[in-house]
């Protein structure tokens, strides 16, 4: 739907989600704890912190490329809470 409307899903509000930064030595333990809760059964490790690109967040795209995830520019979509 985002593609049809011209929105980037990275910048669209998504209530009820959490992104955690956990030391790599505890990542699997943290994942197991999250998955043990009924609301966390689909928890996944989605990235790693490396020294390759200091201060930047890079994302692998669905077509196999990569791109920088920048701070949102302009007006953000309103959030309905």
C-alpha cells in the first residue's frame, strides 16, 4: 500500500513496535526473552552495529542493494493515538 501511495514504510508510524539496541553478547538471550512473551513471538534480530559506517544507518533493500536511512525530512504523517 505504501508503494501505491508513494510513502516510504521506514518513515510511517507503526504503533506497537519496539527497536532495541542490545550488546551482541546478550542479543540471543534478549531475543529468547522477547519470544517467550505472547506479543513477542515474531521478534527478530534485524541488524548489527559495525565500525564500517560511523554515525550512519544502512539498510539492505528488498532488491539486494543498500541505502542510507536518513532522518525524516519535511512533514511527518500525523499519528493517531
